[in-house]
């Protein structure tokens, strides 16, 4: 569907993207994930036509659109700021692209009302000025405006970042539901790991203008290919030399274990290395409890499901189990 081949983007002498290669399937929800300044938005803007690469090609369904004008790419765009017209009504904002295409008034009305219904905007809200709507409602307007022209692709640049945490989670679920209903190929940009893991079919993790790994959420999280991906996705423990030695791991590598893989007071017959520890503190989240456990010179973080019975208090002695099969290991790069 969308193929980026050896994309290089430069701003003066600075190379912002280094030979980016991505192949997005038809109907896929594909996320560009990474920290600020890593190149994810630059890649999105290259797909949509706001940035022209110095080399490489952008292909959609086998057609080279690298130098095609923005308006001729048939790509819907939802910006971080929504980029709505605040003094215009919701109806006119959604209808804007259709009017540019010079569709008949009746056809515009049918399309606007149909898409508004799909994104849960009422007839009453259609008559309001955009400035009268909440952030969540404005985001729906932005999505409706992007979808109403029937694009083959929709690109979203951090569309939930301006919303509060609770609303963000609710709209995240709705976004995925809408994407499935429309079956539209979606490119989504975010720095939020949880957002990427919950929404995506596949994820490309960016770092300093390059892609470190492309994979499913499970592959990215449980089989991180690089130390950067391993550290960027979720919380993690890097094991110290004492534990590395006890597990007979390669001392010339860095070794990591996810919090939920650490075994607190489990049975010691499962092939794991068990060490004595003391709970320093805990964080209670309801569904689970996060423990900070002192094991020798290292503070190990662990997550245990909250069963309402086995809750360990600060100062309490516990055993900490680490299984070799749960460890991700990486060669140490020169200079580290």
C-alpha cells in the first residue's frame, strides 16, 4: 500500500532522515513511535507531501507520489493542533474539502451528515462554532474532516496529545474502532508507548533519524531488537554484574528484564535464580502493585498482580526470581 524506499531528508546540512524503509499494508494501523526529534513527524510529512526528500521514493499502490502535490495525494491529515477554523461551524469545517472539490450542495450535505454520525457528532453540534466544542469533540471534527473526502490513507500527527489523560484513553479506543470500521490505512505518530502498543497493528520505532525496529506490539515489547527499543518501550530493569554472574550470562553484554517477568515470592522450582531482597517501597495501582526491592547493591522493580492477599510492605523480606528465558541481552556499543 505505502512504500517508503531509502528516504533521505536534509534540512541544510543536517540529515534528519537516514535511508528510511517502510512498507505499510492496506488497511493497517501503522504507528511511528519515538522521542521528540527522532524523525517520526518528518517521515509523516514526507508521505503527505509537506516535505520533499533529497533521495528515495514514496509509493502508494505502486504509484510514485514523491513529487506529487499535497492535494493530489488522496491522503487525509489530522494535525496535532487539529488546524480547524475556529469561527466556522462544525458543519463548514467538515465540508471544507468537499467544497474545494466543488461537489454539489446536496452531495456535500449527505457526506457531512453521514461522516458526522460515524464519529458521534450530533446535528446540534454540527451547527455550533468549533470554538464552542470540547477538545475531544474538536478532535472528532478533525477526524471527520480528514475522512469525509474518502481518502485512501489517513495520517495522524499526535492527535491525542492535547487532551487530558482520561479523555485520551477513551478516544484512543474510539480511534481504533473507527479505523477498523472504515478499514482505512492509517499512519499514526506518537511519542506515547502505551498509545502505540494499544492502537497499532505494527510499530516503527525511530531514533535519531533512523528506524531501530519494525514489528507487532508483542515483537517490539517482548522481543526488542536493540537496547534503545528495549529501554524506550515500557519500564525495565538492567541487571547488575552480581546477577549477571549468578545467571552465568555473557559479562560483555547488557542484560534487561521487564518488571512483570520478575518473580516475587514464587516457588523456587522453575529454573529461575532466586535472590534475597527487601521491599524498599511499593506503588498501589489497584489491578497490580509495583515494588521496589533492594537485592544486594541493585534496586529491582517488579510488578505483581494484586490478589488482595499477598501484599508486601516496605521492610519485608522477599525472594526475587529471575529466569534466564525472560532476559533480553544486547552487545555493548563502542564507547559505552
